[in-house]
């Protein structure tokens, strides 16, 4: 089975998906009312966007209550954000360093942010450390060799 490509979402689609993610499952009216009042699109606009999101495979209808269809997200927030990051990196020639440099130059990335990210990277690196590198404290041999019955000599 092949994995479908990530769904490309517009800014308004992302805002509407934000409402769907926050609400869990919702009718068009609930999504529309969740959006900030000062820039809330019309009901028919939200309805059109939700139907487009359904065509793209980002949401699905889960039930119908009266005349209202209830929708839920198919695409996760993480997957949608991943797609946006990939597109942004493409703008910078695929280089995270150029993107980071731009963020630093514009003041959007601070030294405190970098220090926090270093901690996150260290945590991720520790999680990825292979178990076979750990030594059995009693014999000082790699645990993975001992399980297979071999010796480390």
C-alpha cells in the first residue's frame, strides 16, 4: 500500500482545520463560530472550504444530524505543519541553516529559542541511541551479543 502525499492547504484552509482540530468533530456552523469574530468568514465560505477539504481528503463526514453534516479531521496537525515546513524549506533551497539565519536576522529566533531547541535535539538524540550500544554491567559485553548467545571476545 502506497502512502498518499501530504495534503497542501491554503491559509484559510489551515485556519478552518485549526477549528476542526480544536473541536474534534463539528458541523460547519460550529467551525464558523469557533473562528475569531473580527475576521470570521461567512457561513457559506466556511461550508465551501470544508467541502474542498473533504475533496482533498483532509476531513471526512462522520454523521448527519438533521440537515447538518458533522466533519472530523483526517489529516493531523503535525502532518499539515510538516507539509508547510517542507514548502518553506524548499523556498530556502532545502537548507534549514538558511531558514534559521533568516529567522535570526529578522529577530524571530532568539538565543533563548536556540538553547531550548538544543535541549530538544539532545532529548531526541538520546531517544534514538540504539539499545545495542548499551553494555551489560555484569560482563561489560554488549547486551545484544549476549542475547544472541555470542561472545564479545
